[in-house]
C-alpha cells in the first residue's frame, strides 16, 4: 500500500467514523420519536428523514452546499460566530456522509425499539425504577442489536458515499478525497486500472469487515439477553 492510498484509507475511516458517531444520537432520538410518539405530521417527518434514500445524492449535496455556503442559513452563523467553515474540508465530507447514512440508521433502530415489549418497561417502573433507569436497564439492552446494526450500516454507507460528497465539498486530495472519490478520480486517468482494483478491493474489504463485526456483536448480545 502506497502512502497516497494509506492517506485515502485513513481519511475514509475518519470521515466514516465521525459521520456515524455524530449521527448516532440524532438517529436514535428520531428512531425513538417515530417508534413511540404519535403526533400530527409524523408521516411527513418520516418521509423527510428517508428522503436521502430516494432523491439523487447530487440533490442532497446541492442542498448541503446551499445550507453551508458562506451566506447560507447554517454556513453564515458558523463562519460569523465560530470562524468555522466546512466547505472543501473533511468535516464537510463527514456531514454529507452522515446525512446519507441517517435514514439507514434510523430505520434499523426504529424497528428494534418497536420490538421492545413496553410491558417490561412498565413492570420496571412499577417496581420502583425511574424513567431513565428503566430505559438504561430494559429498553436500551433489548434494542441494542438494532442500534449496533444501525451504527454499522451507517458506517458502511458512509464509506461508500460519493454523490453528495463530491457535490458538496468537491474532490480535494488529502482533504475530502475518500475511497469512492479516489476510485472515480483514478477511473478518469488512463492506465490506472491497478490503482482502481486496489482501492475497490480495500473498500469492499472494509465494508465486509464492518458487517462481519456487526453480526458477531449482535449474536453475542443476543446470546447474553437470552441468558438473562
């Protein structure tokens, strides 16, 4: 592995990790609301959350570009108050990857939360457990396989994100050029088939490792819950 490829892999892991961890509390909160709450406009919220799955990724990237531009509704206050800009930076790539991964994370977590028997939570509350203790000792452990699945799916999706990223923060080597963008750039250069094969192989290997680890953790967690 050359130093250039190593840099691309490290950047991809950084972007994927930050995107997944950053979206984890957001995804769990949205999944909880969709699973447990009833309110007007719930269907609309569900549709907005899953919109990145159905619209072209370029559209998502364009909307992020408008939002985080120097004069955009999010970019202007970040620049004015904190001196922060995510344009053409790896942080912008992480935002794009996180937005694209969010629907998959929310869906997996929502299904897991919905499968938790609320009578167990009520029993814990009856026995004196507070709301947060019942959540920490009953709900979260029972929903953890879905949470883990959502995290891994989000991470794998972040590693493969292309359209929104290149539209939002462009393809800047060493800054925003993750594995998919590097593969695209190599495909534009004659005689780069060997580089494409290496990058594609690394991408597939990382995604496969993530899925295998997820399955192992989910099975271990399932066995532990069955024992309990």
